[in-house]
């Protein structure tokens, strides 16, 4: 369980505080966890829920649907509004559609199949919140495309930015992840130093960057 970011007992304790009142969603999370699907950490979900409520978000764009857990979670965390989520794997895309139907959210969540580097250009409208949770080497591309689609005061969340601690310590970097690590370090530097943004990097889950567009 140790992901080189937080102590296990801290994660366990924080998670024990999170109230899950939707039984169907709880079962869906458990089903995803049993299958080892890379869905959002529980504590990251709780933080996203807080942000959605604080922003009174009515429109969310997500990069990386997988089987739809986070898009369903975010949709249920909003009082009303739409989620547009992008997935490149046809297998996951189809599963996500099935799961969204199971939750009766077909009208609220739109899933687009294809590489988000391309499909992002086809998305219409503006968004209160963007959630980036896909191929890490493309975070900068996704981010820059999202920036153009955000409403004033919108926020962009980037997940897994501390990537098992490797981003913060050379000692933890494994050889085959060197390019990914370099890309994520450059990405964090960019969103942390560019004057258009205010970014805070949180050691939550696998690392979550929270960016406010000034
Ligand atoms: C970590 S999972 C997303 C999990 C999901 N956000 C959740 O928490 O339930 C990442 C997903 O992004 C997809 N993906 C990776 N690169 C992508 C890209 N360039 N365009 C679209 N989808 C991509 C993968 O196929 C995978 O299903």
C-alpha cells in the first residue's frame, strides 16, 4: 500500500473519516478496487467533492475516464450540470458507458472516445473544473488545451503528479520511468511558476496539483 508519499496509517486514518452515503457508489468503488482499476484515491475524491461544492461547479471536463468511476462520482457530487470525459481505450469507453447507464447518468455525462490530445479540440463550451488523470507525459498538452476552455476563476486538478514519490526524489526513480519523471517535473515547474496560475501541490493520494486560473 505504501506509495512513498504518505505513511500508511495517515492514509488509513484520513480515509476512515470519509463518509460514503451512496451505497451503490460504494459498491462500484469496491468492484473497481477488486479489479485493481486505477481509479481516484478515496481522499482525492473527497477533495474533488469539496472543490466542486466550493466552485458550485456546473461543468467539468475530465481527461481519462477508465470505467467511469470518477466521472460518476463527480456528477453525483454536483447538484446539476454536465461532465465531459475523454477516454482512448475502446474497451474502457464501452464499460464506462455501461456504468454511467447503470447510474442513470447518461444525460449528465458525455464520454468521448479517442486520444484526448485530439478529442479535446472537438469539445465545445467552457468549464468550471478540469480533472487531468491520463497519460502523464501529455499533462502539459492537456493542461494548455484545458486552460483555453476554462471559465474565469476555473480550476484545473492534475492527479498522480508525485508519482509514487519519484518526482520528489531521484533515489526512488526506476530506470524505465525516467522520461515520465522528467516530464512531470517540468510540468509541475511550469504550472507552479507561470504567472497566469496559482498552483498548490498536495501530497494527497499519489499527489494532486490544484491550479487556479488568475
Ligand atoms: C488513471 S485512469 C483514469 C481513472 C478515472 N479518472 C477514475 O478515477 O475513475 C487513466 C485512463 O486514461 C486513459 N488515457 C490515457 N492516456 C489517454 C489519452 N491520451 N487520451 C485519452 N485517454 C487516455 C487510459 O486508457 C485510462 O483508462
